C-alpha cells in the first residue's frame, strides 16, 4: 500500500513555498498540473506493468547468472579448503573423499569463519546470518532499499562459509543477491516504493527458483514470504523473473532438480492413499512441527548467546566454528563422511538413494543426523556465518521423515512404508513449518518428485507441521530475529479490504464551508473545532482548508486573522466514484494529506458540490474497521 505522509500540512502563513494556484490544487483526478511537480529533486516515478515485467526479465537473467556463479565460487573455495586444489568441479549431491588434512580439518571452518567476520563487519553488516530477515526488513522498514554492495559481500562471504564447512545453505545468499540487484536496479530508475519492492521480491524468487530448479517454488516463496500484497501487478513480474532465471540455469547447468528423485512409486498411480499412509504423514507433520519449533527457538538462542559473549566477534567465530568442525570430524570417524558440514545435499541424496535401493539406515543414525545438523546450523549462524536455513531445513526434514518411516516399518510388521517418500514429505514439512512458507514447500517437493500421488499426504504433513509450530510459537526462523530486534513485520499479511471501499463509505460529512474573509474567532462561534472540518471558499470555488487542531495552541495570536490567510491548498479532489485506494495513491504521489470528495467531475469544484472530507483520521478509522471491526 502506498505510504501516506502523516506530517501536518503547512499553512500559507507558515511557509513561502506554496505558491500554487487554487485551481491547480483542486484539479480533478484526470488532470496533472505543473504545480504538482514542484520538488527539490526528481520525484519517484511509476511505470507500466509491461515495462515493469521487462525489468523483471532482466532481474531474472541476473539472478540465474548469480546462481551459476555462486555455485562455481563455492566449488573453487571448497576444493581449495579441503583438498588444496584449484578446481570448479563440484557435485553437491555426492560425498567427496576425506580431506588429506585429517583432524586438522577442524580448523578449516574456523579459518573460513574469521574471513567471513572480517568481510561482514568491514563492508556489509546486512550480509551476516541467513539473509532473508534482512530482505524482509528492507521491504517493511526501509522502503525496499537493499544496498548493492550487499550482493557482492554476501556472495563472497557465503561462498567462503559454505566452502569451508559452515553448516548452512546456499539459497539464502542467492535470495539476498537477487533482491539486492532488484532493489538497486529499481532505485537507479527511481521507481516508486511498491514497484521497487516488486523487483526486489522478483530477484529473491528468481534466486531460489534457480538454486533448486523449481520455478513455481520460487514464485510461491516470493508471494508467501516477501510480497506484502499479491495482485497482477506483483505476480506477473515475479513469474517472469523466476521462469527466466530457471530457464537460464537449466541451459547452463542442466534440467535436473536439486536432488535426483526419480518417480518414487511409493504410492502407485493406481493406488488410493489409505488410512495408514495418512496416519504416518500426520505423525510426521506433528513431529516436525515440534522440530521446527525447536529450530526456531534454538537458532534465536544461539544468536543471542554468541552476541552476549564477552569476546570480540572473531573469538566468537573461533569458538562456534571449532565446534562445528569438530562435529563434522566426529561424523567422519563414525560414518565415513563429514555429513553435517556444508549445505548437506550429499547427505539428503544419500538418505534418498539408500532407502530407495533397499539399504537400511538405522533409526539412530537418522536421528543423530537430525540433531547434528540442528546444532551445527544454529551454532554456525550464531557464530557469524553467512548462509541460508532452507537447505538445513530440508536436511533435517529428510532425516526425521526417514527415521519415522523406518521406525514404523520396524514396529508394524508388513507395513512396508516407502522411506524415500516420507523423507521427501519430511523435507516439505520441516521447511514449511520453520519458514511459514507451506505452499512453497509443497510445490517445491512436488516439482522435485513429479509424483502427484504425494500431494495429499504432503499437504497434510505440511499443514499439521505449520499448525503445531504456530501453536507453540508465532514467529518463524525469519521473523523471530526481527521481532527480537524490535523491528517486527506483520505475522499475518491479509488483504487490505479497506482499500476497495468507495470513498462515500469513508468520508467525514461533518464539514462546514466558510468564506475566506471570515476571522478565526468568528469561525469558532459557528463550528466545533474538535469535530468539524473547515473548508474555505472565495464565494465561487473552494480555496483551501483549515486544520484547527494545528492552531489550537496559538488561537490568541491568530484570532483576528482571516481564514484565507491560514488555509492550505495542499489537497486533492476526488469524485464519488473513486475508491480509497485511488485516493490514497494520488495523495501520496502529490504529497498531500487531505482529500475533498465532490459530486460529478468538474474542473473547478464549487462549495455546494462537496460531499465530504478524507483526512488522516478517516483513513486510520478505515484501517481499524478492516482489521478489528
């Protein structure tokens, strides 16, 4: 929604800047006058939906290229850090051989963490952490402004974090990189705030779409998590950006999804989902709802714990990343792989492949993987690493979903539940519950599996997981950081129905038109200054308005002055056919905080044509009635 400046309008006596003619100020909605363009610097501009969509196409190209560059950057850093090689070969879905460094591998995340802390503190503090909260903060508290330097620092810092073993995901950086470019692009073109936010969200959605090769998932992520409102003007540019980034990524890297998941056949096409499968999916949803709650709470606790340490950020990073490196080395000694280090795609693929081939993974190992990743991710982010939480959520969901299905097969003879299927259901449930993006999670897993028969149990598990987490804690992994920082965003972003109200339902009809020659003292005898709006007329047409509230404390000084001397012509004219959204948009665009509603559509409105007034109070009341009435 366009933001309305709540500062009081200046009177003619208080400023010499207002020299517009009354007719110009009272121009009807269809007319724009030169007087409206008076400004000390160029005003922000609104472009057509077609042009905005073309700009989103450019943003999508950049986001796709960014995802490709970021993947290769991680490969170079990872190969050098673990094996001492300079190579771009990197398969995140396959385990690499143990590093020749042996136990010294524990120091690799520590060194990477120190470099990241330096980059973040020196160049872009916004690049710290998992990135999405900073993007949400920019949308709701910084008019959609994300600094361009953030994309550079975030990509480098996150690549170093992931490449040296921090237990985080690569989608968070891509989201912040795409949003940074979209925001910077919009600022350079001086676009209005809503369109700036649309391009920012398009860049973020395009980034996550390219990362997982899931275009619909990228669209839904931008819609569920970032966009304050969903309409044609916002949805179409986001779709174009995500489709473009995904297509470009597929041309360069192939059409495979983030994980190799052939048609699972866990629920055959001729088989209707039965009660057992529903119960098992519901159980996974409930358990992962609790797991998501634990993730949200532990992540917030670790971030607060490290910040409260009486050490410098560098010492904090050493403590945290040494613990992560040690955890990875212990998994190497016990399972043969580092498991919890890095993005974790290889472990997710390992769980899916082993279960699909009939190889049994112990329930204890799967539970250990869940808790190991949970602790490693929270410690990594708390210690100052730069990366995302989407991939760790997928990891934890896959491990716990597979553990529950494996346990069910052990305790219920003849059940033969498809462990890979429930691992994928667990992935969606954990992501949906921890991020509050349930539709995104459902669609992304569906795009990965192409298995329509999973939709029913998948949806049930996600809905229950999100419901359980919301019952335990309102905030998710994205919003809890902002809430604890004192900069919360709306928990529920509902449609602003008050915007479609006709102005006739909102206007204040308690007004009085008085001649501009009348003195203030005489006017007070005719009206109640506390409740009555005052318009000023020169006899033939409206000349302005007077806010008696702004002169209440200096009435003695202005009592003898004429109303015309104190009136302001900083208003717009609206017709009875207008809705509140049109009025607020025009008020914001022209820098006005007052609207006069008239009958018909005359160029120079007469006093007898006035229907009512819309001031800040009327807009506030409309908002309150929409949400609480």
